[in-house]
C-alpha cells in the first residue's frame, strides 16, 4: 500500500472522514491501490469504464445529477459520448440540480428515474 493510513482498520467514526479527506485531496486511488494515477495511469485502465468501451459493451443506463460534487457530471457526459461513438445501446438521464446519489432531487423525480431504470433493465435482460 502507498501509506500506512489504511494498514489498520479505522474506527467506523473515522472512515468517512478519511475517505472525504482522500477524495478532496486526490489521494483515494493511491491510498486504496498503492499506485499513483499521475505516474501509473495505465495501471488503472482495467478499472476505468470509459477506457474499456467497445461495441461489445453491455447496454448501459447513466443517471447523473448536475450538482454532483463527488463524481463530476462531465464524466457521465463523456461516457455518453464514448458509448455513442462505439454504437452501444444506452441512455443518459440528467437530473437537474441533484447531487451525488440524487440528493436534493424531488421525491417524484427520484421515483420517475427509478421506474425508468427498472424498465431499462427489463428491456435489456432476458
């Protein structure tokens, strides 16, 4: 591992703080894997969905809030473009004003998106 910070389990009360600190400082990938994405970018290829899109990629539903501060909305927009260019069946649902996990979205909007997700899964599974 890249650090001794996670060599021993943290108390439950500290895990969220450690995660947030690592995310805010760009340390999470290195702390979890022991690899630095700045100097070893290719090591992360197998874990990066956008780097693995081919025409054989499964049907994909992207749901993203425009105010997500954990995962930038632009990453879903980029994935949408990559899926389109590869000819992959997919849909991209934008939830205006919603944060990560659709926090801040109206309950009826979350219900509508959840229903759409169920319909998408049913349409693309046998």
